[in-house]
């Protein structure tokens, strides 16, 4: 049997069972961690969770804390995918602003959605506190306007968050104000959100893994689900050498999903993003980013960056819409980096890595009970650090009988991508590539 699209994303761009060659991998010594067993038998459980990223780990941990018998399947290593590779920004809200949230969903539903997103940030902090691991949290995220006209839109964001959601932790920045956070002439202004911040994402993933194991979750690594089926009212996840049968299955693979659940692929599409870390910059790192806030800008292909603890610049700024990574993804990132910090365009890099996230047409998260007992969440569209953890716990609570948050999330019409499963990725690549070209205008 040939590899389907989900298998290609799992295997085309990475070394089997190895964490990405990222700064986070080195900082956490993740490659040397004890490996969980591979599944070689048929198991029964209360819940089987497919995917040990933030969504799956959160669901598994919350279920195990209530006494559920949970089996967690991971194709590579826990935290291996986007959860352990991303920019580490623990942001507020969603990938649409407060005013658009109200316009799309009405005030009452928008307020409920905002409360959910705020609880998402709290849940990330609380899991670290409950289980005693350091997230390396630093407060502050700056949204930087690369066009003068975007400054007014960010002002409207700040005013809308205050007016509709009583959120007063963000404030606007003029050109002088933003240079207190970014030593660059590229930006015209922006906003700073003091209620958001940045973390080491792989530390969160590995800490949640240890917490799940301590609560009795049975984790199997190197055990990809190659088929999902149902028998006699139970769900079964089949791996190359085993299977798990349970009355509930949580599908938590985000961008690595395509052909396993066709009903998901019309709503959630994978996008590759690339990140670099420079060599330590010494005192210059604090000169470039004086406040140590994380940065995300308003380009269609977002530039996102922050300081590391040891004085490097971690910069993400290239995207890919094909399944395979380009041979030299650092070239894409350097182009973006060079527009913000021209004198760093050729600086020495210590790490280069990529990963696969997922988007929806509306840029709102997809969370559903697709069929009785089969639940899924994906498509966080750049806000996955907070929302994936919250959505995983929402799925867990729905399984144990509290559907309040899942019912709210199911009311979101995330839209559908055009085309069938074969042509859809090509349509997406063409559309996204055209939109990305506008960044250069």
C-alpha cells in the first residue's frame, strides 16, 4: 500500500522517530529521552487518542485525571510535530480580531469564544504549575504593522477587545513606541498584548507527556494510526502491528490527517512553516528586542520572532504549501528576516527546522464530534499553543459528559476548502502563493 498524504507529511520531511533539529530539541535534550514502546498487540481502552501533540496530550491527561483508561498513539515521539517546533507564542483570542469575531458570530457567542480563548492561556499555565515544570514563560506579544494602513486596524483591535470583551491588557504603539520593542525601521506601529507571552513549546509538550504517563496513560510511540474503523459501536485505531478498540476515539493529528478522516480534510489543510535560530548574539540580542516580548507582524506570511534565553534570535518567516519541505528552507526565512533586520540577513545560523501546522478557511478552530464517539479538533491557524490545549480538554470533558465548550465550538462554521482531496492542496498552494506575493508590494 502506498503512502497517503497524511503518511507523506509524517515521513517525507523528517527522520523517523527523531525530534526536529531545533533549538528546543537541544535545550530539552529530547533526543535522549526514554522511548515509549511500539504497539505490537490488540488493546481495549476507555478512550484511544491518535496523536501526541498538544491536543492529544491535553485530552489524554484530562481523561486520565478523571480515571479513564487512555491509550495514546503517536507515529514518532510525543511532542514531535508542530507542538514541539512552533514559535512558542501563547497568544490571546483567535486568528480574527475582536470586531470580526462579533460581526461573524454575534456578541453573545463572540464573548463566549473569547472567554474560552482566555481560559486556554490559563490552562497552559496551570498544567505547568500542577505538575511542576518550567515553561520559560515571558510576558508580552507585539503585533507589528508592516504597512501604515495596518496601524488603524490594530487600534481597532485594541478598542474592540476592550469594548466587547472588557479586555484591557493590550495597548497601541506608534512608530516610536514599537521601536521600544523592535530595533527596526520596517514597522510603522502596532500593539502590545501584556496578557499574552511566549514559552518553550517543547517543554510544554514533554511536561504534559510526563504528566499523562504519571496519571496512567498508556503511550505508544512509533505507532502511527494507518486506519480508523468502527465495529459493533466501538472505534478502532489500527497501527502497522496492532490496534486499539474503545467506545471513544479522539483524533488529534492536526496537519497530519488527510486521508485517515476524509470528513476532516475539507475543513482543515496543512501548511508548512520554517524557523531558524541564530548563533548567540550576545548583548546585541537585547538591543534588537529590548523588551523581550515576542513579535508577530501583519504580513500574510507572518514574520514571528523572539529572543531565546541564551541570546539568540528565533525567527519564523517562511511558509510552504506543498507536502515536501524545500531543500533549503532557511533561504525563505532569511528573506523575511532580512526585511526586518537587514544586517542579519547573512548571519550565521545554529538551527534550521520546519513543521506542519493546519488552517481552516475561516481561520477559526475546528472541533467536532464527527460521529458518535469519534471526536476531533484541529486547524488552529497560528494560535495553536493555547487553543490546542483548550480544545483537547474540551473534547475530554465532552466524553465524560460536560459538552458545554464543545457545543459552543461546534457552532463555529469554519467553512470548506474547494475541490476534492487530490486537487485541494494544489488550489490552496496557488491561492496562498498569490496572497503571499502581496507582502512584496
